[in-house]
């Protein structure tokens, strides 16, 4: 669905179709998303944090470290299940009416993304490894979830049933939550970094 971009804030929508699957061999080419300058958070994200304050707190993990394969299996399970549990619908883009909701019966891309993040946080993932990101899809502004595993950053998307490397999507990347503080947002450095460059930030 097309969305409205007002001033420097992004009020995001969703689309109902699924993109063609990407072969799993593409996992090996994932990289770490590079963070650039600080930017304003989307206004609807600010509202989301007011409605769900615990979702925007920094969280560390006390759970046992996941292997790369176990982490990826968890991402695939959550991505598929949430995509199938929320019926795609068009929601209002009006700044005062728009609302990101966790686990609705029907929703847009924002609802899919925050629901997936919520479920993975509940499984013990660190907030620094689960970041909402603003991109431009062919349909317009779009919200996705980026998850970090051992070898790089991957996209959980309501437009795809496949968890894909962030650098193998066709999106124009705009901004993403900071790994330092989930309430802060940064611009995306499109060059990225190799997965081994930031071992301390991955699930291993």
C-alpha cells in the first residue's frame, strides 16, 4: 500500500502480496548494516513508544547463546507465522489516527514488523539485534524488521515469506533504530560491513 511521507516523518503502510522467495544460499552474502548520522525517529514510532513503553527499552539477553542455525530457524518461524496470522488491510495514514499495534487481527506493514519484534524479544533476543527500519518499496514507504545473527543482518518482511539478507532486497534504505539505544534512529550507510566486523553485536 502507498503511504504518506510528511515533512521528515514517515507514516507507513503495508502491502498484501508476497514477493518471490529468495534461495537460502543467499544467506552467505549478508553483511552488517552500517549506521550513519542520527536522524529523527518516525513520528508513529514515537507514538508507539508512548503506547508500548516496554517495547522501546534497551534489553540484554540472559538466554543461552543461539547457534546461527537456531537463530535463523527462529526468524523464519516468526516471520512466516506472523505473516499468516495478520490479515493485510489498509489503515489510516492520518498522523493522529495512525497507530502501530502488536498482534492485531488485521494490520499493515507497521503492525507486522512490531509484532515480530515483540515476539522475538519475548524469546530472549536483545533489542540491539532487533531493529525496525524505514525503507522505500515499489509501493511506497515501508516498515520492516532487521534481525542480526552471526553472519549479518536479515530482513523479516510481510512482503516476503523468506528471511532475506538486507543487502539483497530491492529497497531504498532510509533509516533504522540504533544498536546503542532503541529509542534513537540513524541513517543507513548503504555500504554495510562484513558480518565478522562486529562480532560483539551478533547473537554469538
